[in-house]
C-alpha cells in the first residue's frame, strides 16, 4: 500500500482550518453597539447601567492601557432563526494567542447579573429569546508578556502606560450556532491529536488517519453543515474503540490558575475571578459531570465582598459538589520566604474561610506554581488537618529531573505527606492528545501505580475550562491509544492514589526549584515590608494579649484584617518580586499602612499596661533586657574585650579577631562585609532568574573613605551612579559585628552581594526556615548540590567546623550563597554572601531603583543557638518605654531549644490564650512552660485551635516539632 500519510494529513489540516471551523456559525446578523468609557478605575455594574452611552461600531478603537469600557449590545433575533441555537459572538480585538494576557470582558444582563466571561478562546454569549440586551465590561489590559517576552515595557504601571487605545472591536454579531459542525470539529481534533502521539507504524494511527480521510470524502465542502453528520458517522467506529485494560488512568479536574497579582494589579484579579467563576458555574449547568477545583480563599472573599451574584452562584455549586474548594490557604503563597507563623496563618485563614462559608474541610494543599517548597511544610499541612500536597512547578527544573510523581514528602521534623506532582507538566491543560500522552509517558511510578492528575482549563484570567474541553473529556474517557480520563474532584484522585500506592517512595527535605532563584532578592522593599510586617504582627498580638489579660479590649477584627493583608502579599508573584511595577508600588504603600496600624495597636496596648510613671522601661517580646551601648572606635578599631575589629583607612574590614579564642575569623586577604557587583543577565524570566554564569564577572566595591563616629565606623563606596554606605558597629560585651547599610541604587541589570569570607572548613550551611533550620551541603559533588548555588535563609545562616562557628543574621534578606575554596596555605575559606539588590528590567523596568537600607550582622564563635538568638534579636529589638510597670514575659520556657513563636488570644474570642512553640535546635527537648497569668487548663490543638487532647506545662518535643497550646484562664 502506498504511503499517503503526508498528503492525507495536509488535506485534513486545510479542511479543518478553512472549511469546518468557519462553518461552526451559520447565518449572522449585526448587533447595535454603544460604549461608555469609565473615567478612571473600574466601577460597580449599577453605575454602568445608569451611565450615558455613545454610539459605537465594529472597527472602533478602544481600551487605553488599564482602562475599562462598557459596551451595550442590543439586537433582534431574526424571525427566520426561531428554533435555532443563537449566540452572540464577540472579538474585542484579541491580539495575542494566549488567553489571560490581554483584554477580557464580563457580560451582564439588564438586571446587572453576570452571565459569563469573554476571553480570546471563549467568545460567545448564549441568547435566550428574541430580544438581545447585554452590557459588557471590557478591560483594556495590556499584553505585558508579549510575542517577544521579557522586553522592558512601560505598560506595567498605569502611571507610565500611556493613553493610546490598544484594541479595536473586530466582531459583534448574532450568529446561528451549528452544533453538528462543532461536534465534527471536536471529533476530528481529538482523533488528530491522538494520532500524532501514536508510533509511526502503530496500526491504530493508520486506521484513525484513513477514517479521517473517509470523513473528508463524506463532507461536502460547500455544504458543511448539511453533511457534517455524514462525516461524523465515518469517525464513530474509531471513536468507539475502548482503551487498553492497562492504560494509564487520568483524573481530570477543571482548573483556572489565577495569579492573585502578576502582570496585572490586585484590583484586576478581582475581575478575572468574576469572569472565570461566572464561566465555570455556567458550564456546570450544561455539564453536570463537570468539577472545578479552586484554591485561594482570598479570591472567594473578593467575590463575597465585590460580586454578590457570582458569590451566590459559587455557593450554589459548592453545595452541589461541582465547585470544589481546595488548597486550604489564603493565597497560593510563596513558601520559601514567609516566616513560620505566617505560613501557619496561610493555612489557618484559608481553611477557616472554607469551613465557615461552605462547611468544607479542605484536605489538600494546592500549590502548582510556587517557586520551590519549604521543608517545614509537611508538618504544617498535617497540623492544619490536611493530608495531601500537590505541585507542578518542579517540572521547570533546569538541571535535574525530579525522580517521582507520586511520593511521600518528609519534612524537617519527620512528618510525611502524600504528594503528587502531575506528569502532564502543566496546570492549564486542554486535555489534548499530546498532553495526555505526555502524562502517561512521563509518569515515573508505572511499576506500582496507575493514575495521575491533570488540571485542565485556561488560566490567568483566560476563563478556565470551556465547553470544548468538556466535550473532549467525554471523547477521551475511554479511547484506544489514550489514557482513560475521568473528570472528578481532587479528593477522589488523592484517596485512590494513596490506596493504590501506600508504599510510595520518600523524598526528604525541601523541594528546591532549580530555577527562579532570584525571587529571594528581587524587589527588596516588598521583601522588607513582609519581614517587618510579620514581626510587627507578633509584637501587636503579644502586647494586645498582655493588655487583654488586664481587662482591655483585644483588637480581633483589626488583627484579622491586617494578617490577611500580609498573607495576600505573600502570593507567589508579589513577595518574590516578579510582578509589574504597579503591584510593587502598591505593595510598598500597603506595607507602610500596615506598619503604621500595627505600631498604633502595639502602642495602645503598651499604654494600657505600662503605668503612669516616668521610669525608663524595656518592653521586649523576647523577654530579654535593654541593649548595651556601642563602643567608640579608636583609629578604625572597634574593641570590646571579646572582639577586635580592624578597619583600614579606606574602610576595608581587615580583621575580626576573637579575643576569647585567640582566633582570627577572616582568612588571609579576606575582607568582611565587602560589597560585590555582578553583571546580571539571565537567559529569560529576568525578575525571576539568576543564572550561574553571573559569577563570571565580579567587581569588589572597595570603599574609598572611612569616618570614625561616636558609635561606629562609617565607610562609603561609590560605583557607577550608586553609593553604598556601611556603618559598622560593635556593642559592649557582644560577639557580633553589626552592619547598617544604606544604598542609593542606580544600577541596571546588576546584582549586589555582600561577602563574608571566613577561615572555616564548613561541610554544610545551616539556614533558618519556618520553625527550624535546614542543612545544605557546601560541596558540589553532584548536580543536585551544584544546582543550589543560590539558597533561601530567613533570619540566620550558620556555618562552622567542629568546635567553632559563625552566623550571618539579617533583618530583611532572603537570598544567600555559600561557597568553599582551598587556599595555597592549605586552609579552607568558606564564604557566605548575602544578595541585597538586583535591577532586572522585566516586568518592572525600574526594579529596586532608589534608596534602600539593610541591617545584617556577623555573629562570631556562634553555635546554632546563638544564631537563633541573634536572628530573633535583629528582627525584634526591644522598645524603650516610660512608665512604672515593666511587664513580665507572658510565656516562658526553661529550655532555650523550645522557642515561643506566637502568643495571642484564641480566634473563637473565648478569651483563652494560644501559644505556639517549636523545638529550634533539631534535637529532642523537654521544657517547662510558665506564664505570667493564672490558668486552669491546657489543651494541645491543631493550627486551627481545635483540640487534640489534654496537655500540661511540661512538654517533650521531637526535633523541630511545632505544638499549639490553648490555655484557659
């Protein structure tokens, strides 16, 4: 038989493109258009219904960047169309192939009730009756990630985006929908997509191709609608053949990954959610077997607050079981940088929202797109009452392929969580043959497991799943040559997968993403705002609790609102610094307001308990004492009897001598706190990525001047158009050198690091993470270690050798690097570097430009306990207050390994005191808990403060264990 495959496939492609798809709609009739352009920010639908509209036409320009235009669409269904399926078809001027990254719209009826969204691949509105009247809220969102990605653009901020229209109305008409043609198109697309994935000599591939060829013969290209059913008959046989008994099983779940901010501001995400949720609830009416998983309690809360009709529809579909809350978190947050208590509150506020509003206990943590996953998460997931974890992002690894798709993930304390990493390698699937074949081909667990999850639907405001996807799901449910596909809730998948594979392999430790490492550094002020907010929240809760114990009102509502604001900004494109300028400009202003409010709450609480005297008191949530003064330098030397720091005339820190150990901390020719500049031009994803070749060019920013002041040494370095000023200080009695650094940063595509070379041979670095720390090898024996050339640490990073260690602590820095070299004298230099600033040009061309201030310190002769102490202290300095009553610590432990992380009143407003404790040193610990107030009972609870059992003031904790105690007064 002659090989005619190429000829037949070319015939199929042209017929599908030029004849079948254009025939989905038959007769058309124009609509009358009118437009009202909103003067500024979006308005509620009620205001739009009352507005004055001007005549408009197809071809009109509209949509200045970030503007909103309301279109009124009116028309009359022709009498001759009675009994036919009629739809409105719109093209707002879609310019980009990707849905979710350009103009979008939400259609309302005359009563102001939302109908469904309009996006590039979802362009229709159903027509019911002969009179047509819709109001379309059209968003002029600019395309930031364009055909040529990562180019700098002013479009990322309303203040710089300009006012010229971006779009033209290309289509607004009534049309007769031809379902038989539409179904033929879907039949062909499913079979064609499957065929391309089959082996070249697979008989199934040939049979499909020739069935498609027969269908083309049956189709009259001049009468497509009239002959579509004849063509479908030729395909019915190959569509009816069932899948192999051993075929991979796919659990498909509708999904619409909507970044809570990214290439659009927060306010636009509210509208993206309204459009998408309107789409999916409408689709649920048409397809009772359609299930849609949606995480991020914040997005539900936005609907509740801003779109009551959408909220009512969501609640209706949650009750029916089709709209499935998942994730159990306030937002899909970054998990590397949020502090321990913040990660806890992500789970607390997320799960509680779903419980309070729907009565639903979410059991899976759903983070498909965050940039790596902290090893502290498994314990927190379990303590929140959840059982499972899902991620997709590890498929982006640059170097090492993650070895599992279904596995147990073991955290730093030993807790294991059943985890799935979908082998389809996307969370925006369309259920194409290529995607389903990839899911089966890449699944790593075929020997013992048979199922994987596929989230399907257009994300980022693209509208979610479509009717085409649901029809595809029906066709591939049981189709020869393909995995079987069942649309079902995630809970059904996870339970079946765990039942099938209880002895899945174990991955211990962090899930490090070998990409997007710059997210620990980019947009420094956003990161500083987060760190400061976390610690201000701790102080506000602590002192508000102290005041409440003396009878004063506890600010439940204020703290709840402020926590949710901070949690929102931990979303995985805000805190990592990968959003447009608008987002980070707003974030900086929001953090300033949060700080102001929290300081006011703290001051109010302290005022209530400090008394009326004029004695100088120290209020310290850590229960310490007032800090000692700084020593004055003598000709560039700081000496407090324990350390001697020598700084030369230019401002270079030449020596840090540990006088107690008679040991020089710095290696020969090593300079502490040296600023270093790198060229920073990643291959792609500018705000996200640091590529390893950045190390190939480095300039030491050697200071040019030194000034001795009364409490420290000030040194200054000038480079390019920038200036860096360090004030180096040493307190009396301390073994800690403090660096207070100010930078006027005017560089472009550069990376600023601060280097601390140390005369140590460290085998591992020890970095603080949530409720503990993580050991990472310093060597690069394997590609797995080499890939971790930039790592995340919270308040401290420690390196050491047996008997001696050094820590670097900070008040707002997350990006770190640890390297090791052998010197000519045989000694080893271990260098710790902090990443302070970057200057990528995409998506914010002005990233990090301006003035910054950082505080960090070198803690000499330190073990992990000293590193923990110093990390807490640099972030939680004591407050000097004038009064008459210095408070006792509310809660204390008699073991420094057992740390108090939070003290607050119970969320149920019972007046009970809730205390969060954890074992911080990485070993088993026993401690006695004492309080400054009387109590009558203690219970251990989960993170949501639900009882787990009776407890006492004597606790025994395993390494890094977190416990929550509820103390009844």
